[in-house]
């Protein structure tokens, strides 16, 4: 299974909310993206949409990246894809790759 796709981040939508448990203000960041992938069966596909960014990648600037995805289970027990790594692509390729933290404790410390 191919887990790498060309991802262009063109901007962000930030959705503020209050944490139900603590009452603290928090936010969700959705990357406005264009994703390009290719398969033998379907050929090249271009998808436009929003991608929830993990907190460890909130400072990722707009640009092109080779994104690696992995399967994950969300709070509603639905299985979906999430970013596991971003590798700069094209002009920004000299920047080191950014792995995503898999630990919720590390995400809490970063907040």
C-alpha cells in the first residue's frame, strides 16, 4: 500500500473552541490542501480539501510536501488516515523532514 502523496498546503482554517473537560480555549487547525496521488488502477488523482493537522505540525508553512500517512482510530472508533511525516518537496526540500508525535502526552506538553 502506497502511503506517500504529494501534498500542497495553501493555507489554514483555524477553528477555536472550549475544552469540555477543562473549559480552556483550544483550537483545531485544518490545512487547506491539494493532494496528488497516482495508482495503476486510477491513474493520477488530484484531491482538494481540508486535512486536520496534528499539534506538532501547526507551524508548518504553506508549500509542497511529500506526506506519509498511516491508519488511525479516532475518538468515535472510526478508522481513517492521519499524517505520520512531512518531507519538504521542491524548492523547500533542503529543510529536514518533520515526524509527527504519536504520543498524546507529548501533544499535551506542547500545548
